């Protein structure tokens, strides 16, 4: 849970969301977000912790061809 809370806080800060802003956007109470970020305590439903941790992961781009590079503006 410690690792999960740290990933979520890092992701929130990366997206430049305040706790209050994330609360409004997500529908999760501000108190719950604060408690989660400070203690790691959160209620998870349906025992889906493994799936839930994937939400905090940043996506990596996969380049499979020169066309991918051109589409992403890496090559002109």
C-alpha cells in the first residue's frame, strides 16, 4: 500500500492536480484522498488491488516503425 500511495501522489503532482481538484474530478471525498496520501489507507472493492495499481503507472510509448516516429513528430 505504501508503494501504491506514493505512485498515486507522484501521478497527481505530475498532472498538477491539487488534492481538492482531484477530489472534485474523481468524486472521491477530499478527506479520503488526504487519508490515502498520508497513511495509505483506502477502501478497495472486489479485491482488485493488482488491477488498481496499474492505474498509477505511466504509459510508455512503443516505437515499432519509422512511421511511428514520423507520426509522433520525432522525424520530419
